[in-house]
C-alpha cells in the first residue's frame, strides 16, 4: 500500500472542500464586517494599552492566552470512518502518512502562533520594556514548545483511558502556562530549565505508557470528525452542506417559549421550535450574545460599545437567516393550508423577536458597564430600530433571493 499517495489524495480532497466553502463564508458582507472589527479592535486595543499601569500582570495574561493556544490542537489525520475497517490491517505501513499529517498540523499551528504572538506583541513591548529581537527569540521558543505539545498529543492517540486523556490536557496547560510566564518575566534560567526538564520527562513517560500499543483508531476518527463537523457547521451558515449531520437537542427548559407562541400560527411555531431544538441555531445565538456581551462590558469607550452592539446584532441576524432554508427538503410542509406570504411573515416575526431580545440583553449589559441611564435609553432605541430595519428591509429581500 502506498501511504504517501493516500495522504496526497486525502489532502487534495480536504483543500478542495476548504476552498469550496471558504468562498461562501468570506463573502463581501462578512469581509467588510471582519475588516471593520479588526480595525476597530486594533484601535481600541491601542487605546486600552495606554491606560495600563506598570503593575498590570501582562506576563500572567500572556501565560493564560498562550498556554491555551499551545495546549489546544491535535494531529489533523484526515481519517474517515471506513478507515477503521480498511486501514487498520495495514497500520504498520502508515508511518509516512501520519508523518505528513503531523507536519501539516504543525504548519497550521505556526500560523495560529504567529497571529496570537503578533496580537500580544504591543502588550509585551509596553509592559516588559523589551526589544523586538528578544520577542522573536521568545516566539521561536513557543514554536518549539508547540512541537512538543503535538508530539505528546500524538502519543495520547494510543491511549484508550479518557480520564488520562483529560488529565493530559490539564497537565500540558499548566506546563505551557508556567513556561510562558517564566520566559516573559525573564525569571531565573533554573526555573525555565526546570519546566523544560518536566516537559521532556512527561513526554518520555507518555511514550513509555503507549509503547507497543496499537493506535486508538476510534479516538483519531472521532477527533477528525469533530474538526470536519466544525468546518461544515460554519459553512452551513452560508450554504447547504450535504455532509453535515443534523443534530437535535430537546431543551425541555425552553418549552415555555413554545407555549407562548402556540400552534395557531403554523410557521411561527415551526420556526421557533426549529430555532430552539434543531441544528446549531440556538447555540450560535447564545455564543454570539456571550461574546458580544463580554466585549461590550469590557471595552472602555462609550461609542465603541454602541458599535459592538450593532455589529453583533448584525452578525446574529445574518447568521440566523439560514434558518429560512432549514425545512427546504421537507415537501410535506407544502400540505399546510398556509400561503407563502404567511410563512415569510412568521419567519420575519421570529427573527425580529430574536434580535430585539438580543438588543435588550446588550442594553442591560451596557447599563451595568456604564451606569449611564440616558445613553442606555438611546442604545435601546437605536438597537431596536436597527433590528427592525435589518429584519424587514435587508432580511425580507435576502430570503426572497434565497428562494
């Protein structure tokens, strides 16, 4: 069996999928939003840095953030469920395949480290009073530690005990965090050397634990499936993804919302039920609300909070427009004695209620952060007007095009 040819074929197919879905994800609307968020974030980040005192724990912040980045991630194997049957018998011949998978994963992680290191560089230069050359050496050390993490992650793929797998993540996070902290704080070489020694010892122990054991194929295929499902769920916000497996969550605690809607308005009830239980709509809504709320609370500038609130309302509305297409393949819905205009009206009513609820939540967070009742009232009015305009102007035209 030619494992190198197999990798090339899997890698080609993976790149083809990424390219196909990326052109839908990074459309003109989202590009504009991303550029705006990056620009505004860079501006307010610079403003925030100017407010920091010398006592600010920059090393601790960098240790936590970089500790998470260094610990996260596993080998991108591109394995499929059928491999458990067809590749298991030839496991010993797959070393070139997994070597290429390791190198591919390492290259991806280099980009992530570069982005995070670049974002933290202004904080490092201001608080630690160091030169760019010193920071470059630190980043090189991060790259080496990332390689160590991937080696450990690969050794972990031979284990079947889930408790050990969970403990591994915690142990590596502590070691990574301490390494970053001691390096940034420029503590004694003995402390840094001690952490490096512990890392090498831990890798040796892991290697000894898995020596002679076969690969845990179920774990590797499961991890790869999670990564691909994440890609598919993101792409599914913009385009139909045939490979995406639909998920349903009961969420009994949200039944009171369905009882408030009632079943008389057929499509309003159907879309509300779909939003609460099917796919990833409700989870997406909660995550965007949480992320927007955190940024809204901690950003130190009044008008910046206004902008953040409106941007996240736009993102929520734009992403949830895909709910309109959720039942497109269920032809039995055509049996409902309800016209197309009623269906459109009910969908827009739900979307409007979702955005207005988000407006109220953002307004409450704004009030807690600013204690400014007048500006809170203005934000509430602006957010509600924006939500209504988005739904009945942009949203109505958008779903017509989706038809």
